[in-house]
């Protein structure tokens, strides 16, 4: 069936299914990203003012609190999928 031929009710039902699937995929990505993080881990992410480096201070189910190193004591609430762990350079 073409989307142009669907009724409003059919489109709304399809929208619910699509939104549910998007939520499932985002949850899977967050779980994967969270598995790589620990409190005290050094991470990087792109903030509004550019790249940031910080330390993970708290891990929630859908967000991570990061204390930015270059902004003094500024904290950021960041989606886990936007964080990249930094590895220790030896």
C-alpha cells in the first residue's frame, strides 16, 4: 500500500509503530554507549562552544553528567551516544 493511499488512522498507527522502533534502537545505542563508561572515566564530546573534555561524575539511564576540565566546575548533562571515551596515552 502506498502512503498516499493511507487514511489518517492508518498513518497514525504507522507513526506509533515507527516511533516505538526508533525508541528501541535509541535505547540499544544508549546501552552500548553506557557499557563503555564508568564514573571517573575521561570523555570527550562536542558542546555548543566546541569540543569538550571532562570526567564522568554520574551515570543515569538516559544521560551522563560530565564535569568539564576546561570550564572550571561546569557540568554537562549529555546523552551517552554523544560521548567518546578517551584512552590513556602512554
